[in-house]
C-alpha cells in the first residue's frame, strides 16, 4: 500500500530528526579543555553537513507525497499533507538550529584563539621587561650611561593597556558562558601575577636608576670641582715658576 510506504518514509525521517536533536541540541556539552571545544566544533560541523545532505531525502519524500495526493482520493490527503508539513518544518528548524549552534561554537573557538594570541603577545612583552631588568641590574658608568638605561626601560614600560583590556574582556566572555573557566582563570591568574610582579620591579628599578643618576651627577660635580681646583693650583704654580719666584716666596696655601 502506497500510503503505508509513504508513512514509513515520513516516520523514519522524523526519527532521524529527533535523534539529531537529542544528540546535538538537547545534550549538555561541557567544554573544560580546548580539545573538548574543538571536538564539539567539528562534531557540529559534521552534523550540520549531514543534515544538509538529508535535503535530497526530504525532497524525494515531498515529491512522493505530492504525487500521491494528486492521484489519491481527497480523504487520504489531509493526514499525509499534515505529516509532510510537520516534517518539512521540523527539518528546516533542525538545519537552522544546527547551523546556529555550529556558528556560535566557531565564534567561541575564535574567541579562545584570540585570547591565546593576546596572552602570547603580552607574555613576549613581559619577557622583554625581564631581560631589560636584568640588563639594568648593575649599570656601570657615569650619569649619561645610567640615564640611557633608564630611558630604555621607561620606553619599554610605555606599553598600551589595550592588549590587557582585550584579555580581560575575552576571558570574561568565555567564562561567563562556562567555557573552560578553570583553565582560563588559571592562565589569567598566572599572567596577572607575573604582570604585577614585573611592574613593581620595574618601578623599583626606575627609582634605583634615578638615585644612581643623582649620585653619579654629584660624583661628577665633585670630580669637576677637584679638577678645577687642581687646574687653578697648577696654573698658579706655573705662574710662580715663570716669574722665577723662589719656593720660599710661594704662599703656603698653594703647596
């Protein structure tokens, strides 16, 4: 009987839609690791593609039902037409929901990759600060050399807050959705702790270098005064010698 055959096709398609909904839309997903999230993205992509492939099957059923209705008595029309309408609506909703969920997970995955990218950039900058702090640990030389080291450190510290703000916002977006919250909080805690530590160390080093510059300038000033004094004495002694002044006539303070 053609009606039985058509109802069987409709029923099988309904079962597949229900199973797909339970498997991909009604099941609670937990994304605690990047692997779990990536796997879910790939799963949803396959499910979305599989659903689209079923479009051919739905079209064949639709054509079969419509052909049967065109030839069958009106009494057989209503029930089959209603079942077909329900099937088409359910199928379209499934495709739309699968596509929507896949796109959402794709955006979540992109958000995670972006967060990693910003963390990587900021950690590279922190590595540079670490190296700079080691390089300025025991700066040798006068006020000019120390001043160059201070300028170099201060230039590096003039780093925009944009990346750190982005990290905070991306992490908030993910953890608000319960996505890898433990992992992200751990990464953020480690990053923020290192950031604070190096910032404080940099501020201490800047103050230390400023004090070193002041000390070096005072030392330079003292040396310059001594040199000026020695030069004046030398000039005085040279003048006495040129005038052939006897040593006994040289004032005591010049000796």
